[in-house]
C-alpha cells in the first residue's frame, strides 16, 4: 500500500474511533433533549469549529477556488448535508423503536450497500472486497445482535439510514477530490444543522436549560464527532476507494462497545469480542497488497 493511502486509512480509522465513542455521548445527550435539537446543535457546533480553519486557510484555498467554482462547492456541501441530515434523523427514529445492538448492525450494513451501489456507477468490485464485506457482516452480527433477530418498525428506519449513509459515502467520494474538504465539511454541517434545528423547534420543545444540562455530550458530539471526524473522512477519502473506506469506518461499532466498557462499565462477552476480531480481520483483508500492481485497488474496470 502506498504511504498516502496508508495515512488516509489511519485517518479513517481515527474517525471511526471518534464516532465509536460518540455513541456514548449520544446516549447521554438524549437524556436531556430531543433527537432533532441534539442533532441540530451538534451539527452547528461542528460547522462553527471549522470556521476558523476556513478563514485561516483563506489564501491557500483562494488558489483552489480558481479551479473549483463556489457554486460547485455549495452544491457539494448542500447535497452531502441533506443526505447526512436525513440519515441522522432516520437513525435517531430507528434507535427509538429498536435495540441499540440491532441499530448498530443494520446501520453498518453500508459496508455491503456501498459496493452494490457502486455497480450502478459502472464500477466492478474485486472479489476480495466482497469476501471482506461478508466477513465484516458476520462479525457485526455477532457483535451487535442477540439470539433472536426480528425486523420491526425501528429496523426498517435504521435500514433506510444505512442506505442513506452509503449514498453519503459515495457523494463524499465524488465531491471531495474536486474541492476543499474543509469547506465541504463546513457547508454540509450548517445545512444539516439548519434543517434539524428548524424541525426541532417545530416538533420538540427545546430550552436553554436542556442545552446547558447536556453541554458535555453536545461538545463531544459536535466538536469531535462532527467537526473533527467527518472532516477526517472527507480529507482521507480523497485517497481511499469508497468500499475500502466503508469497511474501515465500520470499525466504529467495535469501538463503541469498547467505549461502553471503558466509560459505562459494560463488559464485552466472548461473542462480542469474536465479532470485533472478525470486523478487524475484514479491514486488514481488504488492504492486503495485490500480487500484481495492475490488480491493486478496490475496483477493476467493468467489462
């Protein structure tokens, strides 16, 4: 693997770790406010955190604007923000009606949905990626799902969320190489934040007291999960194929269990530990070097 690709993979893994621990913050934050206001506030925080980075790098990005029109940057940010907003809303609704284990498993099915959607973009996925995806799905099942698996209303909402997150990964893959990743991330957060906040003001009854009571979960979810992790995803996906990126990002479910153990005192069973091992093995499998340089990468040309 090239040094640039390895660095990008490590950045994606760091993003997955931040998101994994964000499940703890989201769980705590929901004790103080509704899902729409929580999402809207954390997305706004993520966008605000990135504003100084945007202004400090204004001169450098000014050169990039000569190649990328602002209209294209705005289009990319709004498109990504709309999908991110919808995926987050469906995820919160799904968690309300199903168990966290099922929600984690169904959401992370994007590791399979991404290459399937890639076929409609005339990309043929290499066989090893399908094998790795199958191993990861088995691992996620053992990691998140109990003995009885049933499909309910919450499961359907969460599956829609998984499809939307898959679309988001592909949108990032399309826009990120053609524009400033920090600007793209900033625009998508303000877009998602505005929509969630307006909906929250209409459908929920927020108060400043709720925001102050849940300030620490909000700060982590906004600054780290949004401002830092999503930006790492955008920057890293410039050098990593979407199928590989989705597999690395699926590590967030393993990290979330570790976060629950370290912070909330939730112990891991042997089944869950074995699931972690399977997911990690899938990530390693998809990144092993090919025998021939011509066979490297996730996709091969469609015939």
